[in-house]
């Protein structure tokens, strides 16, 4: 009986507590510097006006948030949600469809994997320039192919809704490389014995993929869904380089509007930009809550 008793843990000494706190200091300092301080500063600035020199001035209460209650800001939110949804869906489904054949041990697959993942090494600005060159009316291979097929090329970056779709595709092109690496790693970890057992049970083709393979790589899929969502919400370089928010604001997303109000509109309206930044934070929290509260329930962790 005596041996079965759980030994009571001795209380920590002052030296051990101090040592534990010391190990926490770097992490807490990083959180305070790069997370909590900017957050509190954004909350403070969202309640301030801007003087003629572009510096925060008097308190304006909730006036900056009231200024967001306009049809124009509603359009910005719709652009942001459409852009995010498009990039997440296409940026996950397309790499997943490519990862399956690229996971096969066939000649030349390594070369194809390298080519498909190469755009991940590009910066957003560099990728945007590449797409501008590919869609330039005077040299665009895409326009040439459309004319060859008897079609007419639209203004990819100058007409709505093509401009927003073009920027979204450029973003997919960048994130697809990273997603392909993650999903390919998940497919490489699928046990062949499990697949063989599924085949013996009659699971072949798409049924085998959706019933066996996809549940086994669901943690990888969930990871790329979350990271792609964060990337699309923060996509600024693509919009700025390719369209600068045009035409007529049809590609103005929330993060672009924040940057424009804070640094480009001539007034340095940090108060309005901070209010928009808090809205972006709320959008991100809501999407994360949906993903972790609903989507993660379908994830099968091994």
C-alpha cells in the first residue's frame, strides 16, 4: 500500500522558479515586442485623429470605425473574402492534385517537382513582375494562344473582374510551391501496406484516395489551409505591383487599403488604417475559429 502511494512533489525552490522565469523572458520579450505592443498601439491609434503633418492628434473616439461603415469599405471586405477564398481553394486543391502523380517514383518526377516548387522561392513583387510580363499585351503568350484559338484577350489587369482574378492567380502560383512540398511530404509518409489492404478490400481509384489517402494526410491538408489563409489575408505586394488597387478599386483588399491609408494617400491617416487593421485582425480570428472549430474536427491525427 505504501509503495502504491503517489509521491508528493516537493515545492519548487526560489532558485528553480527564477530559472524558469528566466527561460520564459526571451519568448515573452518577443511576444511583447512584436505582438502585444503593436496591438495596443493599433488600438490606441484607432481612436486618434491625424494632424496636418500626419501625426496622431486628438482623440476622436469611434469616428474612425464609423468611417468604415460605407459601401466602399463593404466592397473592400468582399474583395478580401473572395480573394482569400479563391487562393485557399485553388492554392490547396491544385497542389494536392499535382502532388499525387508527382509522388510516384517515375523518371523525371524530381525535375517536375523542382519546377513546380520553384515559384515558392520568389518574392511577391518578383512573382508579380513575372505575371505582368506574361500578360503584357505586346508579348503575352497567353494572349497569343487566345487569339490562335479565335478568342479575344481581356485586359487582365485593367478590367474588372479579371484584375482581381489575375492577382489571385499570381498569389496561387506563389503559395502552390510550398503547399506542394507539404502535401508531397504527407503522401510520402502514407504506409504502402495500408494502401494494399485497401485495394484488397476493393478500394481503388478515387475511392481509395478519398477514403484512405486523404484522411491519412489530413493534418498536412489542414496545415496548408491555415497557412494559405494567412498568406492571402496579408497579400500586399501582388496588388500593389500588378494593379495598385485598380481599376476603380476593384482589386483593393483590406491589407492594401490599410497600406494606402497609412502611407500613400498623402494624409498618413494612421487612425483609419489602425481601425482597418483591427477589422483585419477580427476577420483573421473568425476564419481561424471556423478552421479550428469546424475543419479540424475532420482531421485524423495518427
